[in-house]
């Protein structure tokens, strides 16, 4: 493990002491070095949190819409099924009620599966179209490395966060088999 690099003057690159106000080599003001680093870390945290919240919001909206559409279409199908069962097969209400409950259960299961699929697809598309380009712009604009961004994002987001999951999936080190 290497020791952390000492601060350098942004103007001339000369090594400077941590709390020095002026570069001893060129006389440039140095107070902003730590402040810039802290500001960059704070802005990175804000971007990471905002993009992750956007992914979550998009996923929830898509899941809710898919579930409600699935349930609506399912109810229409169930009503048609019950009418057919009652008039064409049997005129017994017990059979109609049991058939209706089974059909309702199947409808809810199918709607849940549709909602999960819509959520996953929306998160992936939103990441590719919105989050990833925004992160890449942010990294370029702030002169960060992807590794620095990844480390900071990992410290801010929980492991289950969608942004962390997709970013890490694309930026995992390649493991070679021996």
C-alpha cells in the first residue's frame, strides 16, 4: 500500500504543506485545494443520490403502471370467463365462485410478474439512456477517474441500489482465470 500523495500546487505542481495558504514556489493561493476536493466529493454524492433516486422512481412508476394494466385486463378476462362458465358449462354458483377465485389469483400472479419485468426493463433502459451518460459527463467535467467515482458511489449507496448495481456491473475489474 502506498502512502497518500502530498498536496501539490495546481499552478506549478510543486509539493506543498497541507494547510499552507500560498505556494512557496510560485506564490499561488492554495486555500481552495481542500475546498475544491470537498466540494467535488459533495457534488459527486449529490449526483449519485439524485441519479439513484431517479432510477428508483422510474422503476416504481413502471411497476405500478404494469400492475394496474395487468389487473384491469385480468378483471375483464375473469368476468368473461365467469359468464362463459355460468351460462355454457354450469348454472351452479359454487363452481362459478371457485373458478372466479382461481382466475383472480392467477391474474394477480401474472400482473405481479408483468410489474417485475417492467420494473427491471425500465431501470436498465433509464440507466443506459439517462444515468450512464450523466455520470460520464460528470466524470469528464470534474476531471475524475472512473475508479474515484466508483469508490465514492460505493460509499454513498447501499449495495442494493440500482445505480450501484448497474455501474459496478460495467466497471468490475476483469478477472482472468489462471
